């Protein structure tokens, strides 16, 4: 069975890499975008900006190759929930400007500001890939687009790479490289957009 402390670390890395001593793990300078590439970036901004709710199955691959799965729910702006399938005791909920990670096996919770998380970018009221966000990588081949992002003023905290299909343009997942160069990948499947989501899903967990 996977070590639970490592699993908790993998979840934290996938969703909010924290400030650690920076290492040279990835490009941090703005990438030069050709006009065609910039067109895709604009389409991605427009497409994600129009997403209100998203529900999907996720498959998370940690840096050591271990895999966990579950259900992801986003309700923009500002709310998300990651339910990890049993026997995992993990739960992650974002709401009210905070992200709360709960390990129910030990009744432990960790709270961070939403704007410290890579996925906080997806939950903003206006999705923009400029200003306080810098595009540091762009690749389009074999029907897939990969766009690497860092926070402009804190690139050393880690990078987020969003992965899209190009026809139709749709989010397929993402990967996060934390400040120590460890990569965690999330792949989405069975994605459903739109519709209503029970707000009870986004009640922030608390330690008992």
C-alpha cells in the first residue's frame, strides 16, 4: 500500500506547491509565441473563461509513479472539490478564498490561500494568461496543446502545464512541477461541462 505521508505530499504538490528553495527545473522566462500560437492562447483564455462548472474523473500520477483516482468538481469562480476514491482518506475543497486539504485517516487538515495554488488560476472570475501569469512554454502537436505557466512574481514556487485537445478545444488535464523539480500529473476523463452543482460539496472540511 502506498505510504500515506507520500500520498499527502503528492496531493499537495499537484494542487499547491509551496515556497521552497528554488532549483532550476523549468523555463521561467516568457516564451516567444508565434502569431498562430498566440491565437491558440487567446482561444484557451476564451474557452476556459466560459466554463462555469466542470465534473470529471481524474487520475493522478505522483512523482514516484504511484496512481490515485477520484472525482473532480469545479464551480467557477472560486470553488472546487477533489474526492479521492476509497481506500484513500483524502479530500480537497476550495471555497471562500481558501483551499483545505483533509486526511480523514488522521483527522488532519491543511489550509492555504487559494491564490497560492496553481488551480487558483483556473478558478479566477476572469481567466487571463498575462500580467501576473507568464507563459513560459507552448507546444502544439499530434492534436494536443501544452501550455506551461508560472506566477510572474514567484516563478520559483513551481510551474503549471495545462493540457488540451485541439479539436474540439478542451481541457484534458495538467501537470505541476514543484519547487524541487518533482512532477505530478492529473489526467481528466468523462468530462461534463455546465449544469448545476450542489453547493454542499464546497463546505470546507474541519478537523473533528
